C-alpha cells in the first residue's frame, strides 16, 4: 500500500492513510506510541485493495472517536501480545489535557471481546483497546508490531472483496 498523507487529529493523535488497489474496504489500524514505529513499514508492505487508516493514539477516546467516524470493515489493534479474546474491562475515569488541544474525558466500562476473522491459538488477556472497539460492535483483532502485515492480509483474504 502507498502512504498518501499524514496529519494530527483533534486529540493530538498521529494519523496516516495508506491506499491499495481500487475497491476493497476501509480498515483501521490502531497503535499506542510505544508500539507504532514498525507499523508504517508493515502497512506499506500490504498487498491489498482499499484503504488502511493508521491511528497512533494514547488512551481510548481518540480510538473510539475515529472508529465511530470511520465505521471501518475491521479494527486491527497493535498490542504487545496478540490475544484471541479478552474479558470486560473498566478503565478508570480521568481527564486528559493537551497543551495544544482541548481536554477530554477518558474511561468507562467496556465489554468482553473475541477476535474476528481468521484466528490461530486461543490465548486470552485483557486489552482495553479491543474491548472499546467491541463496544461499538465493530470487528476487532490484535497483532504484534511485527505481524501487522501478515494479520491484516489474512483478514483481508478471509473477507469478501477484501484483497
């Protein structure tokens, strides 16, 4: 896929668009800053149709806002461990303040989740970002930074008109 643009959202999150061949779906890849460095190269290596939007975010509010707005075909969460499912979680309420951006509220209760698409293994663990995406009734999967391309291409292959 080709990197086409980069910008910052209203929460101070870094965003980037990657475009593949015509057709396909819109996918969202979300990564925390400490795991994001390898992700752009992984996305540039994806052979697929459609668009992938990368969101490098802190906290859940930017992720929830982007996913609600985009309504992607699926959300791939970059995490240290690629769990296949996780329990409900409660994220402590707090106010996030940015020097350049307005303050916003963070936190809440989020449901248990199960990975969508092709799965390998049965590892389970807590992932607040996956639980937040599940609260929006959107398909979610996890990948480690080094497996983003592999996991996304497999998900695209398992999706009609996906790749």
